[in-house]
C-alpha cells in the first residue's frame, strides 16, 4: 500500500494538531518529525507516492492511526447524514 504526497501532508497536519510544536524553538513533536522525514525524502526524490513498507514502523503506525481517524470521521458523517 502506498501513500501519496497530498495524503502525507494531511497526515502531518493531523499530527500537528494532535501534538503541536513546543518551546521557544517550536520543536516538532516526535510524531510530526517522523512523518516530516518521509516527506523530505519524497521531495528530494521527486516521488508522488511512497510504499508504506519502505517506512520505519513509527511512520507506518502514525499513518495507520491517521487513516483510522479519517475512516472514523467518514463513518460518523454517514451516520449523521
């Protein structure tokens, strides 16, 4: 399974809201940092998508949690609508 660059951007933004940057230096949270590393490699390699299997387990888990959140939102919207 792959994740596209726009999806990765959405995942990063989700985790930025969950775990905002802290301190005077506005250091990224470990979650955002893990996904930012994947993002940087995609930009450097001019990749429009990347295989989840090529990522470390932390990034895979973070993307999995984001995807589950998106599924939950979708299910909630369907049940309300």
